[in-house]
C-alpha cells in the first residue's frame, strides 16, 4: 500500500466514524430538537458557510436542510452541477425565496424523512460535505446542538495523529486551542521533538533557541495572527545610530521587521491566523533562522549595546512552559509566500417546517 493510499484510508475511516455517530444522534432526536453541522469558519462578510441542519418535528419526522445560494457566502455558492447532485442524493429544491410567505417546503434544499431513516440522512450529510464542498476531514466541522451538549461530544472527532498536517492548506482555526495545535504541529515539522502542551493556554508562547538567541512564537487568534518575536540587543546607547542600522536591516530583510523600543532592539514577523497556512509560518521562521545565524556580539556593539541572549548565569531564562526547541543546523530553502484568503461565513437557522 502506498503512502497516499494509507492517508486516504485514514480519512475514509474518520468520515465513516462520523457518519455512524451522526446516524445514532439523528435516530434519538425528538420533536423540536435541532442539530446543525457546519464548516468551522469563524466569520463571514456575506452569507453562510457550508452546513447541514436537522430538525425533529411532527410524529417522528426529521427535516434535513442544506442552504441554497440565497443564503451561502459567495465563496461557497453552489454550481448547477452541485444543485443537481443534491437532488440526486435526495434533497428537494427550494420551494420559495427566503422572504416569501411560508409554505410546507423551504427556502433551502430540504428532505423530510422518518427518524428510522437516520442512516440515509447521515450518509447524505457526509456526501454533501465531501463531494459538494470538498471538506477534507471531519475535524473541519463544528457541531451545534443547543439543547443536547452530549451530541456535540458524541460527534466531535477524536484526535488522530495519523491525520497528517497539510503544510500548504489554508485552515481557519475553530478556536484558540485549535490554532495552538496547528502551530505546535507546524513547529514539529522543524524540530526533532514534538512541540506542545497537554493543557495549552492561549496566552503562552512557544520558545525557539537559535544559538544564544531566544525567539517566541505566539498563536493569538483574537489578534488574527501568529506573532514571531526575537529580542536582539539591549542597553542601546546611541538611538540615532541604531535607527540608521535598523533602516538598513529592514531593507536587507524585507520579510522581517526590526524595531527600536526604548533601549532594546527586536525583530518581529507575523503570519495570518484566519486562515492559517502552516507553510507561511515555516517560511517566516526560516527567514528568522537565516538572520539569527548572522548575529554575534559584534552585532550588538554596533548599536552600542549588549546582545539580548542567554548567558550561563541566567539559567531561569530557558524555563518556559513549552520547552526549548533548536532549529536544524542548516536552514531549508525558504519557500515563496503564498496568497492568504478571506474569511468565510457564519450560519443562521433556516425556517422550521409547518
């Protein structure tokens, strides 16, 4: 079996498990129970993200809805072929526009089935996420069940270490903990020992050591970016000379930002977190590693200051929650910075059936 086939098998098993669990949940839904499954995006400028909604109503009936283009964010709008595929799978086309008078149908694609058709409804849901919207794995989905938190827990995918990180795929983190995991996995691509914390705190930073210099990688979802910072020089005595040197550094290293604050010189970089592309953080760190290897005590002398680095009489400086990591001896060739994408959308509930 090839590596690609093994990966496909892992993904197929994850979807199969999700489908089985979803069928179990649908089968026990009672009147007015609501379950929504959506792509785990945080926000949108104009419309809904891909989602499937289940509503229990009447005498053991389940209505299953998929948003039409009247609702969807433009990035996710359905083609004619997509709409035909939904009909092939069993959904009926919308019977009216969102602002029309209510009828027995829906402004979304919909199907009404007894709860004992749970297996079919679950299979339809998985197929639309995989085929129509190309969602790669159930971990990209978010579960909303307002009256049944146990369903959320039942449908949350288990951690699967064999689901490899795709370095070039853009991912919008579900929450701060998810961004932390993505950054930890990315750093594990650069360092021998895996980076991570069993009880992550979104205010913590990862620490990276390049020779005597120490840098910090901070996943900050609230700020929408992963910040990279490395102190370089302290006790700067000639700010005018330092400003001239920084201007030269900023010209020569355009992907890094060198700053002077009070009597300290730092280097900064930032990678967007919404969406997050692992390769962008790797490219940025490789630039930082390449620069850091040019720094020695003479660098600080040019600023009339001291190197802001670890020394033997400061053992506590390396005691951070997430451990010390050292980059490879030879930096990889930096990759090209890719385009980052706009934020997609947020769901509202569809009409209830009459």
